[in-house]
C-alpha cells in the first residue's frame, strides 16, 4: 500500500463555543481519516491561545506563535473574544494576527441552505439557493491604519482616524479569485459590491478593477451593486446570486446576513486562504464565541464541521469534502438539529449524527 499522507494541523479552539465546535470538527475529521484505509491521517497539535491565555500571559498567543504555525499544513480555528479582553485587542492579537501575517487574503464563506432547516426566507421553501461570499481578507476597512490623538485637549476633544486601504493589486487578486471560483460553479456569475457613489477613491478603484478583470472572463456574467442595494437583494432576490465579492467589512456583514437567512449563524463555514500556499490557510466557523451558550454543550457544530470540509477540499481531498457536506445534509434532513435551528439535539448528538452519516454518504459521493 502507498504511504499514508499525514496532514499536520494546528488546532486553535480559542474562546467560548470555539472549544466545543473545534472538538466536534476534529471528531468528524478523525472519522473521515479512519475510513480512508490509510490514504491519509491527521497529526494534531493544540494551542491554548485566546483570552484565557491573555489573562495569564498578557498576550493572545505566544510571541513566536506565527513562527510555530508556519510549519503546519493548515490551521483549524474556533472563535475569539471574551469579556476579560477588549474585542479589538483579542481580534487583532490572534485571528487577525494570523490572517494578516500569513497573507490569507481570500476568505470564502459559502451560504448553504440545508434540508430540514427552516429559513426565515419564504422564498427558500421552493427555490434553489446557494451562493458564496468572497471576502477580501487583507486590507480594505481592516487595514489597521489610523490612530487616536488630541486627547490632551481634554474630555470630548479626542479624534480618531480609521483609514481603509484599497490597493489595485489587492482588489485585482480577490476579484480574479472570485471570477475563477465562478467558473467552477453551475451559475457563472460574479456580483461585485461597493459603495463607490459615496466612497469615491478606494471603491471606485475597486469598481474599475472589477470592470477590467471582467473582460478576461467573457463566459462569466457580472453585476456591480451598491452595498445597500445588495442587502435588499440578499432578501428579495437571493436566487440571482452565485459568487458575491466584497471588501473586508462589507463581506463580513454579508456572510452573517447570509447565514442568518440560511437559518442560523451557527451554520456558516469559512476558509481564510493563502492561495499561493506560502503560508498555511486557516479554517473556522464564521460565528463568534457565543458567551450566552458557551460551555453548555448545546452550540451548533455545523459551521465548524463544514469548515473542516473546506479544509479537506484545500488538501485536495474533494471526495471526502463532499462526503462531509453530504453527511451534514443527511443529519439535518433526518431532524438531528441543535436548538438554534429548531431542534433539541445537543452538540455531541448533532456531531455523532454527522459521524454516523459519513459511512452512508461515502458511497454516494
Ligand atoms: N470564528 C470567527 C471569529 O472568531 N470571529 C470573531 C470576530 O469578532 N471576528 C470579526 C471579524 O473577523 O471581522
């Protein structure tokens, strides 16, 4: 038999429900590896970085953490943020530290409507809905440029600048990525979202870059939509969407909107990709730490498990990725639903149902 391919994965559950959903995703991945007949295996290293680590060490991750992570094939992440650390400190200290320094510039966030899960959209009852939000993940409103000043003038006088950065190269690479992704889909269409009527520099540069790149993809339909109009479209005409590409902040908002429309924030998966593979990519559910339900064993593991499927796809294990997605769908269709999507299953039961469905879905993919 050929040698087993071993994928080295850094697991960073971090805070709140991140710990529970990463454990669930690992269980599913282990089951997939066990069924591979020695084709591949996962070698896990867990890091205890996050807000508890901050309480002990005053930093969100080890000072040499990025150096350590570089050697892994990928990173499996939970969620970051807790009440003991200001949100901007925890986010920049861990998640954004990794995405920015590993140039994970493409963040894909599929919006999937699952069988057995009720959507708040009436249209979803009888319309096929399936789209992907592509988030520019390295600059835009998250460039981290700016500062605060003038507090010395006394209360009420401080100023703050938060500057968005749009580079032509940054726009072009994410727009091109969106077009290439659209070419792999049944509906070959890219919707570009900006607010270029009001933001006349960066977003006009984005729009012009979109028009230029579109010329290279005559087989892909396009539209350029303002962010406010796209918000309405998500609700009124979602059947018209296939790939939606937007800046860092706008796409972050759209992915929450999309997952809420699919039934719950707990469902949405994401992949932070360094497409050149100079650095490991990072896979995580879109949702945050959910302090209201953390530690109770009742959170929805699907966002994390679907992110694990994206990781399999990234490893070139396309059949196994489809197998995991099919197992998720088989479990929800059978009514194995956590509370956020109208069921009574706890995290473990929902995870076990997906693991149990793996063997039947293996043959189907
Ligand atoms: N798993 C996603 C996560 O931890 N998100 C925390 C968060 O607040 N993210 C904001 C952002 O990335 O824009």
